[in-house]
C-alpha cells in the first residue's frame, strides 16, 4: 500500500481549508488607518485605544464626544505619540524592561495592591496587562524625551525672577492660583492661509457649542487637539506665575465657571475655562535645625559592618574619650562638610534624606545621636540649636523660578512637538474604505 508524502498531505489540507474559507461568511480583516514614517496604525489598535478612552471618560463623568470626532481625536493622539516614539528610537532613547517593572510595581503600590492584584484588576476592567505595560513604556519614553529635548535646556535667570517679583509686588504675600481647563487648536509651523482658516473655523465651532451650553469637557474632547483633550482638557491648578501673561490677563477677569474668548498664540487657538480660583498665603515660617555630622560612607572599599564599626568607635571617643566633635569630623568624616567640622548650617524640613531628618528631629540641642544609617552610609548627628525662621523670600524666589521654568518648558514643548509632527511623514487613511 502506497502512502502520500507528508508534504502533499499538508498541501492538500491547506487547499481544503482555503476552499472552506472562501465558502464561509466573509471575515472583516484589520486595515491600516494611518502610516507614520515607516510604521502603521491599524483599525484594531485604534479601537482598543478608543475603548480605553471611553472607560476613562466614563470614570470622570465626562460625556463622550460623537464617535466620528472621537475616532479622529484618538487617532491624532496616536499619530503624535508614534512620531515622538519614532524620534526617540532614532536618537537612541530606550526604556528597558527593568525600569518598566519598577514603575509598574510603584503604580500597584500607589493603588495599595500587589502587582498580581493590580494586573487582575486591569483585566477585570477590560484592559490587557500587556497593553497597559506598553502604554507605560510609551509614556515613560515620551516623558524622558521631553526632559532631554526641552526641560533640560530651559533656564530662568535671576533677572527674570526679579522682573516677575517687581511686576507682582504682592506675590510674597498672596499668590493667586487658578483651576483651569482648556481647548487648544494646534497651528502647524508655517501654516498656509487655508489651513489657518480651517483651524480658526474649528475654534469658532467649539466656541459656539460652549455658548449654546454644551459641557466644556465634552467640547474639549470633541475639538481640542491637546494631549489632554480626552480628559476634558483638565489642566488642574496653575499659579499665576505659571501662566503666560495673555492667559493670566484673560482668566483674571473671569468668575469661576466662565470661559475666555478665542485667543491666538504661536502654538494655535486657545479657549480657557476658569473652574475655580484661590489665594494662597505666601508667608512661610519653618522650624530649622542647626546640625553637624560625621559620615562614614558604605562603598566598594568599605562594607556596611566596617563603616558601622568605625562610626561606633568615633562615637565612643566623643562620649568617653573627651574628643571634640569638630576635630573628629575633620579627621574622619567622608563628607564635604568635614573641613567645617561637620557643620551643616541651618537645615529646613526636607533638606536631608528622611532617615537623617527623622533622627535629627528626635534630638535635643547638644545631644549626640546613636549611629544612624542612611543611603550614604553611617552618621553621627549632633544638634547645635533650633529656631523658627521666616523663609518666605527664599521660598518665594525658588517657587517663582520653578513656575517660570515650567511655563517656558510647557510653551517650548508644545512648539517642539508640533515641529516634529510637521516634519514626519504622516498619511491618515481614516476615511478609506
């Protein structure tokens, strides 16, 4: 009896299955809805992302935009993300699996869950863990890209701080804060008159729907082209110093619940909503501690037990041998303060690591600590004195510096993202059948 070769049997089986597939009901195949540089975004990927945004909108009680508008919004967001992740890959920026694992563990801890519990909850809510993991990787990549390309290149001079404080002479006493939402219609770099007209029309449509009484969050989700559009355009609380002067002037005239007119900036057209506002008392009195310390570091050359033994011997000499703290610090401390006898000057809460802070705060003036372990090694701490100090001016300058830096960074990042989007090859095929 002759048998057919195995290859012929498999070929015959393949033809049979192929014939059955033609006879069966047609199956809808996945299709490409956009091409970004050398990669594609598929209909299936778009549907998965839309489902995620729909769940998030429902959790926030934000009415969803019309389906067609939502498809366009989500796809545009995915295109921008793909442009940025492509740029990151091309320039050698990577987030490895170990970093992702640590981030996922922190997210689970914040939810007061173990990682397996968090994974189970995501699956129960309809989100595949593998999908969530890749979204975390993407978010971390884009955040690091922003830090590298924009944030780390933004500087605020002392003259800019002086100028702000002079223009806001009451900033040291009272600082206004605004809870805002926004709608942003992006303008491409070098936009043609036709594109400019189309973008302005989009902003006007959004303004008309707001005037007709539609919820701001729903209008933002429908029309805004900012990354936060599908969360209702929520900007959270922003201090006056973090707002561009044009925005600050506009929202300062509003009562809570009001919206601005359409405003034009280099980034595009804006509409802001003032959700709420408050005034923060700027006076800051903190309890400061004057301390000194001796540090023996733990490193490749000194084990933890050896460092502890050395710091214990030093303590014994201070307590029982009549040695002076400053002399021991100059001879043995492995810290930059050694030349000053271990003197750390006046410290405010949070100036040192938590382990050091906790031990220092438990001491009375003139009291010497037991050996204290911190991430740096083993310490002896002595409290010289305590005082209540008005740090309003110092903290005010630091706060203004940070706010001006954030404002610059936000503006420059928006412009940088738009430039990358304009330079990329993008072919949107959402309407193709």
